[in-house]
C-alpha cells in the first residue's frame, strides 16, 4: 500500500478496536498466524456501500469494484460468535472483510449507515 493510501485511510484497530482484537484472535485460533499479523495493520479503505442494514463489510485495500480477485485469492471464513465473518485474501494480503448480521461495529455519532 502506498504512503498516500496510509495517510488517507484510518487503521481498522483505531476505528473498530474491539472488532480488530476479535479478528486477530479468531485468525490466531484458526492457525492463520500470518494473517493475524497482517490484520493488526489493516486500513479502512472503503465501506461496502450495498445499503443493506445487516452489512458492515469493508475493503482494506484498493480493488476495482465488481472485478474478481483472480489467481492467488482465497476466502477465509472465521467462526465468529455473532453473524458471518469472512476475509478475501489475495497473495497473503487481506483485501476485504465481510461482516454480516452482527451488532454495530461502532456505536453513536459517525456510525456508518
């Protein structure tokens, strides 16, 4: 990720601290140590934008909307206690975090619609 992207996009751990801790713990519990390390420095690049009230998914790296990830992609479902949590990983980099049917990741003012 370029330095420009780093300055423009907040760290997930700063925006959603409890969720970031949960994500890291789930990855470690699933034996995904390398991804757990990567997860600590994820950036909130873009929210899903689908408009569904049950979706809080977000991109953690730039990627053209509607385009497949291609070779090197894998989906990593995680056994969250609440809702669905899955990662799109491309060549060891977490590109997208799918968060569905969960309590709000952030409460109060500034919470994404």
